[in-house]
C-alpha cells in the first residue's frame, strides 16, 4: 500500500520537528521530509520544499494553515 507524505491543501496542524530526512524514492528526484510531533501527541511525516528543509533544524516549530504550504513558525 502506498502512503502519500504530501501535505493536503486543506490540512491544518502545528508541531515541532523531530527528524529531518531526504531520499531519492523514484531514483531521479530528491524528496525532503520532516517528522513533526503534534500537540496531541501524534507524529506525522510530511514532504516539504527543499528551501524550507534547508532552513529548519530539529526542534524548530512548523505551522500548516489551510490553503498554504508548511512554514517555519
């Protein structure tokens, strides 16, 4: 079964980065991921842009509002 890590446009969440990773899942494109610990105790792995991935570190807060991409908060 395939699980998409791409953030949905209607999603809304806020949390702290617990892990950063990247990989060439299809063999030709580099994908950037972060694992985010949410306030309710859940943990989600989401795909983010390269620019955002390079600007954050473990412990930084990310905010995702409906209709926007995740941003450093």
